[in-house]
C-alpha cells in the first residue's frame, strides 16, 4: 500500500487498522477458556489500549480541518 499523502489520510488508515485489531482481540478473548486468567487479562489490556488509541485518533481527526 502506498503511503498516505496527508495527516488525515494516515490517521484514517491507522484507525481502520486498529478497528481490525480490536475485532481480532475481542474474538480471541471470546474464544479463550475462562480459566486462562493471565491470558485473558493481557488480551483485555490490549483491547483497552486499542480503544484509548482509537479515541485519541478520532479526537485528532475531529480537530483537523480540511
């Protein structure tokens, strides 16, 4: 894939990639056995990290004009 030309485009690309990661992490968490506590905690942490990053990107996109 070619490099995005503007900051807005690059933020949108990253946001789409993060949305895909989030869906994968949630599917993995749903498939994990309940007794895998450490693995479930790690995956939950990753989900929260991705959600925070997505919120940051959405705020940045909203602040960009043009």
